[in-house]
C-alpha cells in the first residue's frame, strides 16, 4: 500500500509526464468504498493496482481513510467551500486515464462512504469522472457483493463516467483475497482480465483525444 509521501511522488511524476507530452503508459487509480483496515474491497483495489503495474501501467491505490470528508451538506459548502481532501482526490482523478472502484455491498447498494465522496466530487466538476471506469465488489458471500454494483453503475453513469460492461465480483473473498498465499490464482486472473480491458479502453480514449 502506498503511503502519503510515495503517493505525492507518484502524482508529481505522472503529472510531469503528461504535461511534457512524454507519457505513453496509462495512469490507473484504484480505490475502495471502505476504510476498514482489513476490508476485502480494499484488498481487491490494491490487487487491481498491482495487476495494472504488471500489465505496464502507472497505478496508484488511493486509501480513502487518508482523505476523510464531512457528510455533504450544502450549508457546509456555502460556509467552508469544498474540503481540501475532496479537491486533492479530484486532482488525482483528473490525471488518471482510468479508474477501478471496488465497493462493499450494503443492503443491496454500495457504501455511504463512496456515495459521499462522489457527491463531493460532483461539486468540483460534473465531468470529473469522464474516463473509463471499472467497477468491482468482494464479499465472503456467494454473490461477491454483486447486488450493489447495479446501483453504483447507475450513479457513475449519471456522473458521465463511461463504466465498462465488464465488471468483477469476488465471492468467498475472505479466502480468495486473503489466503495463506495471498490472492488465489483464479481471482488474480479475473482481476487481470478486468484491468486489461480497462487499459485497452483508456488507450482508446487517449487515442481519440489525441486524434481530435
């Protein structure tokens, strides 16, 4: 897991490459809609960043525990403005070519933590998520938290994020992501498959922008 200093250094390097027109690799940010230390979805997002690097991308796992945000409230925004942590997350996302979002399922939907972050991001720029996005979930249950992904997809698409059809749910994730040998082979292959699709979509999106 990247600490704050390494995250800042990664951000500066990625930013410099983009501004100098030297970047070839896609820049992928992964995060989870959970701040729990042993969160299975956090493990999934970290594993996605690892696989993105193995496939040749620049990748950063962003731990939302390091970016606490107040509950969105228009009165708060009027008095205090957009929180610094929301602005920092927005800057990271602006410099990404693709996003990988893993969220636990709570009562058939995604987490309140994730919804609150998305609400704050929408106050920065309604188009801030307009880059290829992969969604995923992990759960000890048999469906892998899949029920929450439909709701997450609907909100992300409302925010103009091009969400990939290809999504990932990891069932029995307490074993698949946290076994004695780390992530199991089948889950690693499934993560790599989704990340590979995300990288192809991000490259296509970059090509279309360059051509325009």
